[in-house]
């Protein structure tokens, strides 16, 4: 089970700041984490598998901020996209963990750590592609394409893939 996702973000999830931090070119940033909770390992014949599992997707309040004067519905929708991309990667991780088997508890745990590392890498890669294609939310056509792709992945359970880039900015 994945606790904390899906859910709709609001501006109250972000710390209001008056101006962008040094070196930042965007008006908002979201920071998330993934934490294991209850994880039970069970023996299944000669193999081990995960039984009850609970993971949490949490917002890092200290790392999530918005320039107060820059709040728009479009910017919040863009940040929601970041949240959902990571949530979908972790949703898929939990599903994959249910299928893992190991000849020992330690091998099962190592396999899970590899899966977690792969999910983190996938989330980072998709996030970079999202930022590039949407031009940090400024390319409305590509932003909508990503929102549609995210919604389809949520509804069907199919892993998220990046949509084809529709337009380049002028």
C-alpha cells in the first residue's frame, strides 16, 4: 500500500517565500520522499516474499516552496504533475515488490533495494523529461499532454511513459 498518494496538492503544501532563492529560475519547487513503514517478510515454500507492506510518500515541507506573488492555477497544476510522476513511479514499485521472491530474506531485501533505486532513477528521468517538454509548465500544449498521460496511467495502472513532445516554444 502507498500512503500519501494520490492526493490533490494545494498551495498550503508549499512554504510562501517573497523571492526566488539564489540560483533558482522557477517560482515553485516541490520536494518529496518515500519511506517504508510496515514491511513483513513471509516464507512461501522455499522462497521468501513480502506480505503486508506499507510505504509513505511524503512532502518535504522544508524543500517545497512557492514565490507568493507567482501563485497561479497553472503553476500548481505543474507542481501536481511532479507529485504525480513520483507517485506513479512509487505505485509501480509497490506493485513490483509484491512480485519479488528471494531464496533468503537478505536476497529479498537486496532485490527490494535495487527496485527502489530503479524507481528513484525512473522518477528522476521522467521528471527531467517533464521539465524539458513542458518548459517548466510554460508550454501549455505539452503540459496538457503530460497531464493526460498522467491521468491515463493513474486510471489504467499502466506504468507512466513520457508523451511525445507536441510543440516547441516559439
